[in-house]
C-alpha cells in the first residue's frame, strides 16, 4: 500500500476481515499492527480499536448499548429495552453492557457508539432546577 488509509477505512476493512474470516483473526490483527507501526499510527491505537469494535458489531448486525440504571435491570425490563432498541435502530441483536449508578435516582441512560438517550430522573430534575 502506497498511501496511509484513514482510520475509518482501516477500521471498516479490518472489521470486515474479522467478521468474514474469524479463524484468521490473529493474522489480520498482526497485519493491522504491522501497518500501524509502518505508518506511525501507534498513537491512534485506542481510537482505532474502538472504531473496529463498533464496525464489527455493525457488520454482524449487532448493536452494543451501554446502559446505566439506578438498580439492576430485571429480565423483563432487559427484554423490553432490547426490543425497543432493536425496533428503533434496526439492529438484529442488541448487546447490553449494564451498569448500576444509584445517583441517577431512576430511569436509565442508554449510550450507543453514535447516540445517547438520557431518560434519568437525575437529568430531569437538573433540567427542572435550571428553569428560572
């Protein structure tokens, strides 16, 4: 390769290889590492890994959603939330990365790689307090 690829194109390409050839993942990761060293991209490693993860999920029809709730989700709520997110995004499968933070009081915060939905009681109260 003559020129340096953009991080986005590199992430999309590596993700495609990881999804289509899972048994060769070590090969593709070694190739990526060599490419990054050759093109002096090692400072971008964290960003590139995040881009690749997002692309792998997208290319395999999955969506990673980080959820924060005041209390652990019940099975019923987990199922309902995943269904709503699936309907809203068109993803085939929702992967919930669940976190508990009692300071949000109630409701939830859901973060995808591209968006955030903050339906927490804490944020609602802060917004009401800001009204003068």
